[in-house]
């Protein structure tokens, strides 16, 4: 249980720092394919959360 809480704490801190890479990746994907502004926003939020969780897991278990 403590591992989950520490991973989430690390992930919340990393949300701010992972927004920029997610924005760049989604912009690059949008150049390759055309999709709506709503899809752009949803994809950016999801990538930010995924990147934050991955960094949180790395910081917890590495």
C-alpha cells in the first residue's frame, strides 16, 4: 500500500514537468494525422498522466 501511495505522490509532482513533452508529442502526431481540437486536448491530458505515472514508477522502484 505504501508503494502505491509513494508512486502517486511522485507522479503528482511530475505532472507539471510532463506537460511539455506530452504537448510536443501530440503536436507532432497532429502534423502526421489530422484530428479535432477535442481529441488533441484529450490525448495531451492522457499522455501527461501516463508519462507522470511512468516517471513515478521509475522513481519508486529504480
